C-alpha cells in the first residue's frame, strides 16, 4: 500500500483523489493554500502528488524533498528552476517525476508529432504551427504541452530553429514555429499541430475530454516513483509505464 499525500487540492487534486485505487493507495494528507504542507505534515507519505500553482510549486517541492518524500509533480510554469531542483533532489536522495502533461493520450500525440515531423524534412513547402486552447483560469501560456510539441519539432525538423510565442515577433518568420494560445471559459484543453502546404493542409489534434487522463497518468507515475530515487521525466519513462 502506497501512502499518498495530495499537495494542491484544486481541480486536479480532487480528480486524483476520486480515481485512487484503495487497494493500492492510502490517502494520508491533503494540503492546500489554507493548510500548507509546510505547517501541517502529520503523517509522512511515501509519495506526494503536487498540483498547486506556478508560484507555490517550488517551495512545496523543496520542502517535500527535504523530508525525504518522493514526488510526482504536475504543476507547470516553474521549469526555469529545473536545474536547481534537480540538485535538491540529489542532495536529499529522493525520487522525483514530473510532466507538463501526464495524459497518456497526449504522450501518444507527442510521439505521433515526432514521427510526422521526421517525414516532413523531405517536403520543404510545408510550414508548421501550433495552436492551443485552455480554460480561462490557466495561469501559464503557452501550455507546457505546446512548448513540448515545439521542442520535438525543432529537434526533428531541420528548417525550424525557434519559437514565436503568441505573436512576440509580429511578422512570421520561416525558421520560427508560431504558437498561438487561446484562453476561454471552461475548456479542458486542446492542442493542434497544423502542417500547411501549397496543395493541402494536415492537422494533428488532441482534445482532452476531461481531467481524468491527467489524473490517471499522475497515479501511474506515483506507482513508478514510490520505490525509486532520482530525477525522471514522465515522457522518458512513458514506454516503460504503459
Ligand atoms: N501535468 C499535467 O498533466 C497537468 C494537468 C492539469 C493541470 N496541470 C497544472 O497543475 C496545476 C494545478 O491545476 P488545477 O487545474 O488543479 O488548478 P486549481 O487552480 O484548480 O488548483 C490549484 C490548487 O492549488 C492550491 N494552492 C495554492 N497555493 C498552495 C500552496 N502553497 N500549497 C498547496 N496548494 C496550494 C490552490 O488553493 C488550489 O486549490 C496548474 O499548474 C496546471 O497548469 C498539469
């Protein structure tokens, strides 16, 4: 039985709790803005699943690691601190796994983008861009998944070398991938990769139907990390997890 704590009891925290298999997990703590984990940690969990906010995540991760707790981190918008966090995980000799998107479907989508882009090197008249739509409470833009898709494209498509985030560069440039972010209402999340040529266009699209897919992936990651040490990316372990 894995002792689990949920740090950040918002939409994702609640979804994770609702999907926990009671034969695998025991919930030993729920922490939120009103009862931060730093002041209220009564039972030390084997694994903490962190889904809070881009501004609070880093302090939570540092505190959890300092207590020797293994961590699944789904919160986005903190990746500028990734190197220092890695050194903290090493210092406390704990386990850490993170993803900008824990959904199994999104990870399949990213694999498909990789395959598609490798073929595109031979067809130079096709341009490529990314569009993403999320609910209007989302705090970061572009989404981590859109940035990941762009990273994959840059790695595999020779003619693209950088990103133009939300029109930062006004005039389209052939070596930049345009990413366009739209925030509206309660949209759960849609990512589109648009491949546009002279004769036709091809669109790869992933639409989340609910938060369930993210929560399932986060729980899968909790099972993975609970008896490990070290720093892992969900996408790198994806093939071993499914
Ligand atoms: N990686 C993924 O697969 C994935 C999927 C969905 C959302 N996300 C990300 O996860 C994060 C949370 O998403 P959400 O939809 O649950 O947001 P949410 O706004 O519903 O929940 C965030 C929760 O964090 C709490 N919080 C604030 N300060 C805190 C603190 N110091 N300690 C603990 N909790 C604190 C808030 O009170 C709130 O309940 C966001 O960064 C979002 O972009 C990632």
